[in-house]
C-alpha cells in the first residue's frame, strides 16, 4: 500500500511468510524431556504420517488442481501455497512438542495454539480455493477466519505467559501421575488420506482397482487397531516399570533418586521466580530400638504408617519421598517455614501407636526439621538445613519440631539458630 504496488506477490508477502520462521523458532525453544533413540524414531514416524496426511489434503483440495490448470509452478503459485504449507509445518511442530512431552504448564497454551493453527489452515485453504475459482475480495469470510485465528493465538500466548508466573508443581502422590496415552493423530491422518483416495476413486469402486482400494482400507484399519492395542499393552507395562524405578516399595513415596530429580526442578523454578519453598525432614525416634525389640517387620509397619499419614495431609502439589532408612522428606512449594510449622504440628500428632504382630500396641514418636529456601543457593543446601533442624529436634528431646533460620543477616559471618517448640 505504501509503495502503491498491486502486483502479487509483493514484499508484503515476504514479511508475512517470516511469521512461519519466527514462530517455528519459538516452538523449538520449548524444553522437552529427553527420549531414547527408539522413541525418537517412533515419534519421527508418527509426525511424518501426520505431515504426509496434511500435505495430501492440501494437494487434493488446492495445490494439485492449481498445478494441473496452470501447467506448472510459478512465483505466484509458490507464494500462495506457501501459506497452507507453512501452517501445516507449524501445526506439525505443535503436535510434535505435545507428543515429545513438555512442561505441564505449557500444555494448555500449546493446545490453544494448535487450534489457532488449524483455523489458519482453514483460512489459507479457503483463500487458495477462492483465488483459484474466482477473485479474492477483502472482507470475505476468509478475513474473519484469519482474525479469529490471531485472537486464538493471543489467548495461547496469554496462557503461556500466565503459566510462567505460576510454580511448576509436581504431584506428590506417585500413583496419580498418568503415562501419556498413545496419540491418535497419525491414525486420523491415515484415515483422512484414505478418505481422499476413496473420493478420488469412487467411480472405480466396482473395478479391480476399486477392490484393491477397498482391501487396502480394510487392511490398514485392522493393522491400526492392532497397533493401538499393542500400544495400550505397552503403556500398562511402562506404568509398572515406572513404579518400580521411581517408587519406594515400602512407603509408596518417591525413592531418593526420583525425589532428588523432582526437587532440583522445583528448587530451580522457585529460585527463578523468587517463590517460597519449604523442606521438611521427618525421622522416627529410637527406630533402632523398635527394630531390636519388636522386629524389622514391625519397624516397616511404622515407616509405612507414617508415610501414609503424611500423604493424607499433603496437598496434591507437595512432593514426598523416602530419604533413607527411617527418614522421610517433604518439599512444600509455595510455602514458607512459618506455614510449614502448621503441617509439622499436625504430623506431630502422629506420636501414637502401631500394633505389634500378635502382641500389644507399641508407642512411637517422630521428630521434624523444617527449613525454607531463603538464602539457599541449591537443593543440597536446603536439605542440609532441614537436616540440621532435625538434628536439633533430636537433641531437644525428640517428639518435637524445629525450624532452621538465620537471625542476624547483617553480621560479617551469618549467625544461625534453630527455633521451635515441643
């Protein structure tokens, strides 16, 4: 408009097409979990299926007829069809991200963005169809689709921005973490491609070629159902293997390795956004005497009972694990040490009894150490402070809780203290 040029394509189209490169670069910056070589290969096959299926639709609806009618490609055709192809590439990128596994807080934003890309595909395909069969005029319904698609993308950006302001929380109960379900997108792409094939060859249904098309559709359907069944079985096996790898068999909490992995993520997020975070170390008093007097089986009952008692009083986003032996550890995202004290008071009420097998009830108590993230540079420092607070609770006579805190930050060397009550 500024240059008073009405030629198509113009430099404005070059600017429009930059959208695809910039957006694709943005999608590539999303952190995803690492996958083994076999997983990456299977993901590549799924995404290639989606891409080919979408390209088949574009070819059938617009690109193929245009090339046939105009006798080949020219610059105008290339630019016209670059838009739906670019839409398809971005949609392919979003589906790939969701399949690879992104942070839970970004899933909603990416799904909204995928809806926006589908609307862009519809708008650009409509524009291509209009330009092939008539003259495009501004104000057509195509423009409405583009505007709505941009509004949807704005919602996606808002959802992603909002997610960066919230802590990246992880479920505390391991059994509540579902494995990702097999994606049906590749099968939808296959069904769509066969639908187009049937549409193109419907006049040969009763010919030998029509029989081959029908047989191919039936065989592909059976193979797809068989593959989905195998994926479902593999998912159930994967759930079992994950439980063995991440869950402590006695307490049902995270084992130390998995707990430390999650703790590093939560600590990094709290440190980056300056959010509160508290750690709580729990230890059973005189646990060796319990094992020596009543037996290890009874000691195991004490540990599992306390773990179950803790789980019942934690929020879904808290992280609990077995740190080692009779020590349990809990991370409380979004919680200060002052707020963690209230939980410690409720847990201290567990100073109760567990029944010895075939004999009388056995009393036991627990000690708790609390620390928050203030002044900690890494996860190890936070857990070390909670451990020091636990040691002080033991030294104070057990069956109590203590809080670690710095009381004189202005001093040349920090003066540290443990406070608490029985």
